[in-house]
C-alpha cells in the first residue's frame, strides 16, 4: 500500500499556469480567491488528505468496511476522527453560501479539494459529496425558514445529507417510484422503501438530513408526480435542540464490489406511524428540483474518475520504481519502470489522469462563470458549455478511471491481484462511478438527446469551432512537439465534427441511429476534449519556456500532451466511423436471438 | 445469479459449419473424432457444466472461497463432489495420450470442453488446467519410468498437478529464482519457497504432483541454470501404494481480488529434511522444458477470457430481458434489452465473445495440425501459426474477457455493483487472466520480439496474405453485409500490414521503438484476427443460406460479423497510427519525473 500526495504542481499549473483561477477570481463575489489564498488552502488540504484520509482507506477496505449492528451503522476505524477533523477545519463549508456559514469560494477550488478527498479515500469522501447534494437542493429550492433550519449545520458538516431516489423498481427510471407522502398538518407522512442510499445511516454525526422523493396521493403518474421532502433522522425542536427519532431506519447494507467503507443502505420510511417529512418547494416539482443540482453532482462523480485514476497512478508509479524484475531497456537491470511496456502503462495512466482532470477543472470554472458572470451573454455561453460537457465529464472521466485503475493492477503483475497491495481496491472502487448518478449510458443519451439534438448542435459546434481556433493558434508554432500535437488534435476534432453532423442529419431520419451512436459519440467527445485541454497546457508550457521558465513541469506537460496526441487521440477516427455505421447491426437481432 | 448453458450451437458452427473439426479429424490418429461423436461429447459435457459446476460457482465466491485450516485447504461446498463427477466421467482424460489412459481426442475438442468448465466455474476449472500442465511436461520430457509412475493418475484426474515457478523476487523474470535442489542418491532434496501456486494444496484428491523449478548447487546463473523436478505431496512406494508425506506444505493462502474458490498457495519446500524431488530430463534444462508446454497453457488461459466473456454475456442477457426500466425504443416499454444503448453493450459482449472464441478454436485446430499432420511442411506451417497467434490469444482474449465482464456489470446498472447479482464476480475473476501465465505485456514482447522480428516477419506477413485472400474471396460477393464486412476488414488488415512493416523497419534502427509498440500491435493483431474469423463465419453462413439453410443462427452470424466490422474493426487504424509514433513520448520522461 502506498501513500497519497496531492498533485499540487499539476493542480497549480491548471489553476494559475493556464489561468483558470484568474477567470474565476474576476467574477463578482469571488475576489477573495486569489492565487496566494488558494495555494494556502490547497497546501493545507493536501495535509489532511495525506495524513488523515489516505491512511485509513485501505485498512477499512480490508476490514470489510462499514457494518450494520442492531440498526446502527459502524463506520470503519478512523472514519469518525477524520470526519471530525474535516468539519473542524471548515473543509465542508468551502464552496457554499457565506450567508449560512459557507466560505463562498469558487466551485473550481471546491473541485480541487474534492479531488484530494476522493483520491485519498473515495469511500469516505462520498459522505460530504452527498451532503453537498442536499445543500444544493435546499439552497436552490428551500424556503427561507427551511434554509435557516437546515443549511447551517449541513454546511458546517455537523449534519450530513443523503439523496433518496432509487427504489427496487425505479433506478434510471425514477418516475416509477412508489414511496407515498400524505399530508398531515404542516408536514407529510412518508412511507416506502429506498435502496442504494449512500451514508443513509452512520455514526459520524448526530443527525442526517434525508432528501426523499415521494408521491402524494393524487399526484400524476411518472416524473411529473414526484415531490421532494426533507426527512430528518432526528427531529429538531423549534429551538434547534434535538427531538425524538423520526420513523425511519436502515434495514440492511448492500454487499458491494467496492467502496466498502461507504455504507449503502436500504432505508425504510414510515414502518410505524409514518416518517415526518417537509415539502421542499411545491408538490410534483421534485424531479425538476433534482435536475437543477445534477450538474454539480455529475461533475463531482466525474471527478471521482480523475481522483481514483490519480491514486492508482501514484500507487503504480511507486511499485514500478521499487520492483526489480528482468533486464530493462531504459535503466539496464533496474526497476520495472525501465521497461518500455511498463512505461507505456504509466504514461497512459498519467496522460488520462491529466486529461480528465483538465477537462473537469475547466468545466468547474465554467460552472462558476455560468453562476456569477456579470454579463448575461457570458452566463448563457458558460451554461451551455456546462450543459454540454457535464455528461462528458461524468461518463468519460469515470470510464477512464476504471481503465486507469485496471492498468494500475496490471503494472503490479501478480501482486496486483492480491488485495494486500491495494491496487485491486482502486479497481473495485472505481467501478461504481460509471454506474451511479445516472449510468454512463444515460449520460450518453443526455449528451446526444438533450444537449446535441435539442439545440440542433449549436453548443457542440460552438465547441468544435473553439478547438479549431486552438489549432489555428498551434499552426503558428514550429516546435516539433506542438506540430505533432496539432496534427493529431486536428484529426480528432475533424472526427468529432463529422460525427456531430452525422448525428444531426441522422436524427432527422432515424432517431434510433442517433441513440445507438450515443456512447461512442460521448467517448469521442471526451477524447477530443482531453486532447484540446492538454494541447492548451502544452502551448502554455512552451510559452513559459520561451519566457525563460525552467520548472521541469513545463517539459513534462509537453511530453504528456504529445503522448496523449500520439497514443489516445488516434482512437477518434475509428469512433467516428463506428458512429456513422448507424444502428442497423446494433438493433438487427430479435430479442429472442440473444 | 443466472445459470449457464454451453453455447453448443455456436461451438458446432465453428467445429462443423466452418469445418475446423474436419481438418482435425483427417489427421493420423484423430479418425475417431467424428462429428457425431464430438456432438455427443459436447452434449454430455454441457450437462456437467450446467448441473454440477455452474451452480456452485457464485455461492463459493460469496462464502469466501477456499480456506486454510491447520495446513489443510478446504475447498468450497460442492467442489469435491463436482471434481469426483468430473473424474468419474473421464473428462480429465479427454485430450491426453491413450497409452496412459487418455482418450486421445484432439485439442480442438479439449478446448471446447475446457471452455465449458471455465465458463461454468473458472475458479474450479483451474485445478484441471494446472494438472494439464503437469501432464504435458511429463509427457514431453519425463523418462519412461516417470511417465508410467505419474501419468496414469494425473490423466485420470485421481491426482492433480501444479506448476511452481514464481518466487517473491522472481515473477516474469523466472531466472532469478532461488529454490535449491541438492542431489541425494536417486533423488534431489528441494528447499525453498514458492508463491502464487494454484491449487498447491487442496482436499479434492489424495495426492498432488508438484512440478518445481529449482537450482542445483553449481548451476549457471539465470534461466540456463534452472532444473525441473517432480515433487509429490505424498510419497509413492514402488508398488504404487501411498508412502509418507513429503517435506512440503502450504504456508498461507493469498487474499485475492477474485477466483476465490481457487486456493493460491505460498508453498514451503524442505523446511525440515528437504523435500524429495525427481529430476525431469537433464539438469539446467528446466526452462527449455517449460517453454514446450507454454503454448497449450497460454491458449488455455486465453480461453479463460472467452469463457468468462460468455458467462458474463449470458448473465447480462438474462438480466436485460427481465429488467423493466424506462421507455424503450425497441419494444415500447418492455425490458431494457429494447434500449439501443443496452443493445450496443450486449452486441459488443457477444461479438467479442464470438470473435475471441473463433480465433482460439482456430488456433487449437492449428495446434493439432502442428502436432500430427503427416506432411512436415504442414506441421511447420501450423507450428509457425501457433507460435504467432498464441500470445495474441493469451493477451487479446483475456483483455477482452475483462472488457466484456465490465460491460456485464454495466448492463446491470446499480445491481451490477452488488455482489449478490454475480456480475461483479465475473469482473473480479476475469482480471487475473491478463496477469498470470505471462503478463499480457510479456505476451506482447513475445509477439514482437520472438515471433515478428526473429523470423523477419515471415509468419506475420504470411498471415496478412491469408487475410488478403479472404478479402479477395469476399470481393466476389455483393450481399450488403458481406460488402460492409469486407470493407472494414480490408481497412483493418491494411493497418496490420502497415504496422508490421513499420515495426520491422523500426527494429533495424531503434529496438525500443518496436518494444514500445508491442502492446498496441498485439491489440491490433487480435482485432484483425477476430474480424477475419467472423468474416469467414459470415461467408460460410451466406453460402449455407444460399444452399437453402434456414437455421436462424446463419442470419445471426451475419449480424454479429457486421456489428464487429462496424464497431470493433475501425479501432485498427488508430492503433497503427499510435504504433508508428514510436517510443519518443513513451520514454521521454526521466524516471524521477513520474
């Protein structure tokens, strides 16, 4: 097992070198997020991640994770101490509204911190991730009274939050849910069962605020008949003191492939008198409210792919440096890092990690711009970009997280298959991220159906044009690395351009053709977006070198971008070919011929 | 959890439809392997796989697999009953020499059976797979006395065999091993520790025959100083009756990511008086002997990729047919199999399974031809093909096994992450196959270093020529499916052709360029080989339809081949582009910049 050190230099190169923080720092209300302050925050956060969160990650997994005993969930050793330190340090409050105790820092900074928590301990970091969802929902749709009652302790982290959407027959199709909510005076009584509730029950805090989707008796069928409720684990008296237990409990924990430290609960609401719930906003608008928070949640889950990739890379790198095996080309009999094939694996892991991180951070900056820019045209532009790239970040980054974690196992050889090494844990942990918060198939349909076809390609083609502009900028450069990067990026964006037009044309005829091509289209989008971001970093690094910069990270950025251009971007043309094959062979078999 | 039914129709289409069995049946000594006999064997085997092996697979995994208690390994519930039934049915003996009780059937048939055992229960099937290795070693290199002493009970399955290569500091680099063998009268005394010994200790049989690599005191360093020994768990008296325990024991079991039913042992030899071992062949030739059996073992492990893919496909298919979620395009609100994106996943799983199976079976037939053809020129040709494609089958099929198992998890959505569903087990089990029996990186180096460069591309370009001939044959056809298949296959083989020439040229200059491209070259080779085999199946299916055939499998073969051509083969050109980028960016970073 290896330690975790936050990749602060890489993060800083994105925030400062590329200028992402500058664009956010210029927004109204974000003036305090200066380079110095952010550096200090990152530095402090990296200590918490390294010293408190990372060391308890693998032991918790080996010990079997959280356990349910007599209705109480016991989190693994060290979980609560780490959580207390997290709350005491004010880390939970970083990106939230200062009116309710938040620190009001940009999402861009919040994302960088979240990467550290997730890399250090993905299972643990899910707890604040879910709290974030509850905070966003209440901030956007709660009454002033509700905000005052619930937000301060959620933002401080003294209480945690959960999201209760899924039921046994209602996963991707949330509209099929059956949980009932009946009005009873100033509140509702909730009755039903929810599954896959992350941190639905735990021993980290005194109270948990469940955000629960349910139907009122006369609600219309489907997604338009779903309402959203606040359902606390422990009732809260008007003076803020704790009341009695609400009528809800954790019935069982799921035995999962990974993230064992994170309790995944089956929750029963209202087995007795009914669980007290408070309606958020209006009846029947619950799904609409959910959608307003999905961008952030999906970006955070996409970031899990980046985070687990970074952790797997650090672990594989450490092993490859230490492990001596066979004669090597690169270092004449030293560690396996000298083998070209091991190098290829490590470079692939690194390039995918840096590319997914760059796309995700860029998107986080766009999210801040869409929320806060003083000009509406900028907000609209940024919001369109956020809508377009959110499914790409969620799905592509999490798919790459799985791929990188799998490469991490492979770098370890036989030891990678032994749980003691820790590489296998990342492979298991990573596998959830393509599934939850909307499966990656759902993301692809969102990208093609809602984001591409609905605006007739405006957002996508605007993006393609920007990559073309970047390529035009690269055309001015004669450095070999940049020439090679430009050539592969140009081929990649041409493939994306062609596929985009093909889907727009196809959808006019056969909708199934567009839907059937959604997954390779999303992959193609991610690959090109990653290549474009690494090209921007390479260009910036070259400019810095020209200006006399001698930080070795500058040369590294050129190597990583060129590796990605040569080894990853060439996948683009094949994907475009596959997309334009249409749905024929995909849908040709009768169901009973499978 | 779902059941397993052997894909007999697909197997028969390869054996009979495509004519693989016919080519083997014509070999000297293989005359008995008629279509009727083989069909009867497959039918019987499928019952054992379905009724005895498959049902105990998932329960064993959930219960934690094999356990070590006081030096004794207890295999999971049902393991021994299944093994007894396997031995009583004579299944262990199928492909082995009839002089020692084997049934003398072709490897081609053995491979089809092995697919069933592995699909039904990969962890269980490893036991006979290791016995197969011991049998092959002894058959090829044992003295007549040794053969008579050990082969009959290994072939019947009354005893099992193991392979003892790996030590803590000697994995891929076997030459670094430290286990000692000192001569003592008619035998040697073995002392040392071996790790990762599959079924090194278990309760299925009375005796286990360990094949152990060790060094004699004056042996030269490296791989040329390694000798091979027979080291039985229980000594055998001259009359064949059991003697005392040999000085060896299982020290511990590894906690692995998957294949929990299969005990992976740390073995200690000679802790006390020294373990009695019998030299096989001559001193210092152990590695040479090992290489003679590696083709079969590597093909069998490649087949594990096919097998786990088939099992994962069957499970995902069953789930996708039953699970109702959301509105579908294909079936108007029915099961998720109607969703285009789920279809794409299932079709990908199926196409990769069928392609990997076809390449593996074709290679097994080549193995029989290389062993038995009466004309030397044919044996030489077939041996060259076996040498070329063995690393491709080992690495490509196992990589695809992981990919298909991962898709199987994804088809299940949230349920896929829950161990109860069984999908996660396949994902964990599949992950070992790219690692053991030579990591897939080692396979790629074998392909490029030993198979491509050493014969200056003769074998590879001969293969490329054959695919060109197949394409010429397809040129005669105007059916749309075949036209599309031909077009994509032609692009694929052109990419393979170009990459082959690039590597041959590059190796003349910079060896590292060739080594750094080994992994994408192997992937490219696998993709094209799979496409070529599916094209052959499609062509044969078309001919059968023309001849009046109306079995629905004929139309299925066209759909699967076209899907593969459109969705998988287009990856080829990008891989060729990446290979020809050379090693520059792969090797550019200094080790301390990782």
